[in-house]
C-alpha cells in the first residue's frame, strides 16, 4: 500500500534529521534563545529580503493560527476566511475559543477575492456585529489552488484601505512558491504576517511565523508563552529551519513535491478524469467512478473527499518531499489498466 493521503506521512528529510542528531548533545539556551534559532531567523530574513521581520518558531499550524488570532486581534474583532479555510472547518473551534468569530465566505475554489472581503465587511457594519479586522487566507489553499502575485496585491490593497490585517497561512507555502509567480521576497510586500510551513515540507515539525507589520510584533512571545507554545527545547525548531534555509533545501523539497504531483495530474487528466478544481500545487482532487476507486484502494491510500453523485467520488491526493516518483508512475499505469 502506498499513501498519497497527506504530506506529513514521513518523519523528516534526512538532512533535517541529521542536523538534529549533530546538535543533539549541544547544551543550548532554552526557549528559543539559542544560536540555531538565531541563525535560522537570519536565514529566513535574508531569504525574504526583510531584515526587520520578527520570526518565531512554533510547533504546528493550528497553534500558529491560534496565535495570530490571539495576538493580533482585540476581543470584538473577527476574521474573514474562506469556508474551506483550515481555521474554519479543521481546527476544532480553536479560533472561536480564543474569542474571535470567523466570518466564513463561500468560494468555488477555496480562494478569497475582494468581492468576498467587501461582502463580509458590509454584512458586519452594525454595532452588534464583530469588526471584520483580519483576513485569513492559505497559500496554497486547502483545495490545492494558489494565489498569484496580482491576486495577493489586490487583497492586500483592500485590507490596507479598510484597516484590516492580512495574514497568510503558509502551511504549504513551499508548494505555492514552486508553482506561482511569487517568490520569498514578495511576501513581506504582500501581507502583514505569514507563516512558512516546515511540517509539510521536510521538517520533523515546525512552522516559522513571520511578522512584518510593526504594530503586530509587540508581546508575541508572551502570547506564545500564554498558549503553551514557547518550547523549552525550542532549539529543535531552530535546528530544523537552519537545515531547511541555510541553502536551498526548502525549495528543493517543494519542487520535488510539485514535480511528483505534475506526474499524477497529467496522467490522470490524460486518461480523461475530471478534477474538483484546477490545482497546480501538491494537492489534487480527482473524481473517479466508485469501481475504479475500489481497485485503486487496494494498492494506494487516498483521502475520500466528497460524493459527486452518479457513482463517482472525489478524492484528495497529496505529494510531498518524500513521495517516490516511481509510485506516481505506478499509480497512473494502474489507473490506465483499471480504466479499460
Ligand atoms: C492550510 C493548513 N493550515 C494549518 C494546518 C494545521 O496544521 P497542524 O495540523 O500542524 O496543526 C493545516 C494542516 O493540514 C493546513 O492544511
């Protein structure tokens, strides 16, 4: 059985694991005050061309999103998100638990547009409504779709015009960078804060929160501490990001994930199957007849996503830094055989 279920099935890229082994016996300062965290922060600041950015290492995506809500917003302020946004449907109400309402917008492809922001803003004008203060997007999105530079520019311009904070969930930022016109150095120009996902791109675990806007920086570490996110052994996060960013490993891994997905997407498409939406990143949502899926399921694990009617189901397939290219070719060959 080979799994295309997610991009966190394997533990860590060998270079990341080796870095953890190499630094294992070092006696370091606690709570992220060590030289590896410092080096990793500086590598990231160089990569994004933003020497003034604050960088904080956190252990997971949900934790990072909770902290963005808790640290950046006042109690009466709310977050606009796509209905498919990870914070809305997949984080167990953790944002709401932090006291902030999510104003969810329906989208065909998981992407917010200025029209969505305007809709949410106008709907929440009255005093009895929370203030729509933060816009949350993920890039790539939960549907594998991506925002390009012009789209982010439009959203950010709207946010600035309406005094809103623009926050980008980069759990799969590597994959988005590998298939759009965006580069690392664009991000500080296109939003107020974002995070770089390590967990899904070769790290054992960890995300790097990058805060660009000055007003959002204050007391972030205190917020981390209050939510149990300031790890005593914070060094292990710094070591991993050091390994990913000291050279180009982060993007090499993201390119590999996307390359593997290109093989699957093209192969599945050439056999005439449809997709839920067009997604150029490391996630696709192909639609298969149930009998074909049952045969595929004997050899490959995929995530059952949605019933499409007419005896068809949509599944989610994900590739990662660890995906074996050969298995992508095998999948396409098997699908071809089952499609006859
Ligand atoms: C876009 C996005 N954000 C956040 C998360 C949450 O990450 P974690 O499971 O590390 O909390 C995920 C996880 O799948 C995700 O896809």
